[in-house]
């Protein structure tokens, strides 16, 4: 592999700025405790010599952590909303960084000394380009759902037809767009995904990723290498080194370890994407089992014995040990619901819905223009009208329309050659809505159940166990 691992430890984080975090939040009108951290004590004793494993999930609207033992018992968990320091524009880099340290501090102080390893998941195709010398970002981050249509023709000219990168929202399109627009020297630039960057803050070795996050930049998980058509490009030196998810990278940096009271041998491990972490948490281990993550967006993952890829529909396959996670991510989902209804309204209106009766309303619920899957169309417009007088009917129509998009996705995977879905396990915030589950069972004509563990942070913690103990991901 011709890419370079920037293994030189980066300079110590400026903890004087970290100590100013709470005052900065207060100055900007943000509570020093943006949301009271959730600490859960499940009554599981920590025996002498027992280790715990920390997973963190950085989703679209906030971050969570889960602290588990090797048997999968949860000892603590918590969540944080991303701090906002200005009403004009959210500084994602600073917000993610501050949230990372808030979560490290939220872990109960009595449990920190027995944390053996840490893994983090992040949103797929969220891209950060760093200067390897200054360690500073060279631009604002490209978010998961951003499209770079300016780069798409060039990417299509070098990549195989129907390849995963042949989508405007792919990491490679974001890289090419940045490469063509950045005016200064690009010699020392390195590309990181959101999870890579957060983990780098903890271990200090710049330029390390995992094969799940690297998929949309063009990494071939079947060949376990970057393809020659990508390595021949002038920007190939930006590509990170790629490891299996849950591979130990190194120990936590000394300054961070001392600041928060973690052990000297606390390992930092490669992570994954948020939807794959949610799949891991659901423990679906047989082909034909699928997980739908109903968070801010809708993501589906089907465990298949066959790899399927088709960028025309936003379909791609992630590797999971010796199997494949086939699926895609739609821009529809909970963010649309939150924009239209409060949590209280969603709960009360849902209670009045008859899930066994089909809604005649036909919507395509999106928050903004553009769709990724099961149709890859950056110009697709939201369709949320006509709106009936009854809010119950309106919510019913939206929930059923999202279920139809989900069904279209699973039918598409089957048509493309993936293992047919037999059961759908649900994770994410939408898994709490029992009426929605019943609607989806009817629309999908499949059994639908809620996962025992619904949080992606739990799946990230399983990767932390893998890194420390050597277990296979699907164990």
C-alpha cells in the first residue's frame, strides 16, 4: 500500500481551552450542563480484576456513551447534545471535540480506572481534512448528507460503473471537490472521517481509519486495499491507512489519561459508522436478518452472504468479518418528524393511530432537497402535502410513507441479489414507537421487533471488546 501512516504523536491538547469550555458555553447562552448526563447502574458488580469497555456514538444530533463488561452487561451510559456557541453557524469541529471530552468526564469517576479500551462510531461519509503539520483542519467538515455534484463527473470517469463512490455524497466526491477548490499546497493534507478524527484526539496517530468508514472513499474491503484506479490519482496521499474495525491503535494519550483518570494501558481502537454500530448492537448474526435504524435519518442494513453494490440506488456493502452488510441510508427519518411535531405530540398522536389501516396519503418526507437511498437523487424535493386537517391523519401518512421507503429499500436489495430479508430488528429513537412498528410490519409483510440493545454506542463498545480481547465482530 502506497499510503502513509502519520504515526508521529501530535502535540498535547490545549487543556486550558478545555477548562474554559464551561465558561464559554455559559457566555454563549449554553448551559454548562446542556443535558443532565444519564448514568445507569444496573447492579452488576465489578469483581477484582474485571475490565470495562467504552463505546461512543457520534450521531447527527448528539453523542452517547455505553460502558459494558465482556459479557455485555451495561454498567453506565449517558448522552449529550452538541453544544452550540453561535446562533449563526454551528462550529462542528469544536462542538464534536468538546462533546468528546464531556463524555469522557461523564463516565463515573469510580469506573474510569477499569476502562480497558475505547472505540467510537461516527456518521458515514462525514469528512475532515487535516494538515499533518499544524494538525488543524484545512476546511470546515463535509457532513454526511452533503452532496458535491461538481466532483461527480470526475469521480465517475475514474471509478468502475455503479461503484459506491459514484454518488455526490460519497467521501471521494467530497475529497475531489476539496482538492479542486483548495488554493494552497496540499502536500501535508490527510483525510479523516469523523470517527477517525475523534479517535485521533485520543491516541495521537494521524491517518488511521477502518474499512467501514473508508468504503465511501473507495477502499475495497474484499481485496483489503485501495484499488489501483484510486491510488493513481494525485490526491491518493491523503488517504488514511485502513484497519479492521475494532483494531487496537495505541494507548490513550498521557495528558488526556491523566486529566480524566483513565488507566495507563487504556487502548484506543478503530471504530466504524453509526449505522453499523447500531447493527452490531442488535446482535443480528445470521444472513437474512436486517436492522433498520430509525434515527434522524433512516438506514437499513441486511446481513447477506453476497456483496451487492449499485450507486444508481445508493446501495453499498460493508464487510462484517466473512459476511456482508448490504444496505443504504435515506435522508428521510426522525429529523422530519421532529421538525413537524414535538416529542409530546408524537406520543399523543401516535396513540390515536390505527396501525392496521393503510393511510391513503402519499408523501416523501425529507427535511431538505436531495435523497441518497433507495433513490440517489440530489434534486429530489420533499413531498409533505396536502396536509389534512387532522394531525393524527397527517402523522399516520408520514409514518406510513417512511415505512414504504423502507420497504422499497429492502425489495431493492433482494432484486439486486442480496440474501432476502426474513426479519427486521429496529434500533434508534423510532424503535420506541409501537404503532410505527405495527405499521411497518404491515407494509413490509415481515416480522418487526425492537432490538434488545438499540444504541449505536453499545455496538461501539462491542468493538472496544474486540480490540482488547480479539473477539470477532459478529460473535
